[in-house]
C-alpha cells in the first residue's frame, strides 16, 4: 500500500507538471490525501497500532481515538478519490461544453404596425 500511494502521487505529479488551473490543484490534493491514507493510515491499521472501530467494545481502547482515526481514514480515502477523480475529469475536459460551429445572429424584428417607421 505504501508503494501504491507513493506511485499515485508521483503519477499525478507527472500528469500535472506544467499545467495551471483547478484541474492540477484538485488532482494533486486528491493524490496527496490518498497517499496519506494508503501510505500512513492503512499500514498503521494493518500493523495493529490503530484499533478499528469494530473492536471498540472488545479491545480495551479509547473509543474517542478510534472514532477520530476512523474519520481521518474515511476523509483521506473517500475525499482523496473524490478530488482525484474530479481533477482527472477536469484535466480530460469532460465538463467543457461543445461550441456550435454556426455563428449566432441577432434576431431580426418582425414587421408589425407597431414597429414600422414613422416617416
């Protein structure tokens, strides 16, 4: 998981290098959150340093800290994927609208007795 988080951050950095705007910002923010989640938080759960929320009543742990680390894990992973995916979509131009090839002309007023010239 540590290698995957670092590789994801490196890949996002290589994709956004030299670009400007919200696409690289959100992609790098999401990749950074995912790197923290996959390279720091998840290995701590696997090593047994952090107790899962399901073990609160079974193991002698502080339920407040178990909840805090669970929220950190959820925010870093779910928020990271959300921001990373949004950045990828913006980078790919999915949200851009297609422009019409036809020129837009101003509407001509219809000839009516109210709009006829006075002279």
